[in-house]
C-alpha cells in the first residue's frame, strides 16, 4: 500500500433509545459534509483501488456521497474498531496501491496517530466528515506514514 485515505463518517443524527446505533443516518449538514469531501477528492484527482466501509448507515451514506459510484467492501470489523483492529484489516490490503477506509471515531483518529507517530493514546481531532491522507515510501508499519493532507469540511 502506498496511499491510505481515512474518512470519518459525516455528521449523523443523534441516537435514539431502543434503536440500533448502526441505523443512524446523516443529517442534511452531514450530507453536505460528505459531498464536500467528494469534491475535495475530485479536485485533487485522488484515485483509489479499494474502499473499505463500516456497514453502519452513516458510513454507507458518507461513502456514497463522497466516493460516488465506487462499490465499497463492507467490513463489520470497522464498526467500533480499535486502532489495532483497523491496522490488522489494512495490513491485509497490501496488494492494493491506494485504499480508502470509511469509519468511526475514536478508531479513525487514533489510527492516524498510530500510523504517523507510532502511538495512538489520547489523540483527538478528526471531525465528522474529516479526512486524513497518508502516504508510505516504505513498509506499512506503525510510525512510518507521512500525513500528506488533513482535511476538514467547511462549517
């Protein structure tokens, strides 16, 4: 893997008692955030070979609005994942040059720190709809990624 884009789902409606958290949908603001992420990716001619996505409704909507007609691979392991879980899943994708992972916090923001700094504790800062674009010159290992771009959607 040479390039990795980590995309946090956009703003979702709050959870309601008795309903499965995975069924939460994007708000209108969240749909605009996801479209803005897609516009940024298109304007910067970002290409990707594989898209991995949590099966939660909010991540599916984010992927559809940001990535267009690409058919993601839905991975249950992304929902409620630790940085270690996400790292293991990505480690299995070494045959792809460019991967997008659409997921949730705190796993996504902690994974950025783990891949760039080699540690993941107490990292905060990935807003809804935010993206981190990481590149590798060498092996896919903790602490070896370069943070090429950190993007946040406009308010």
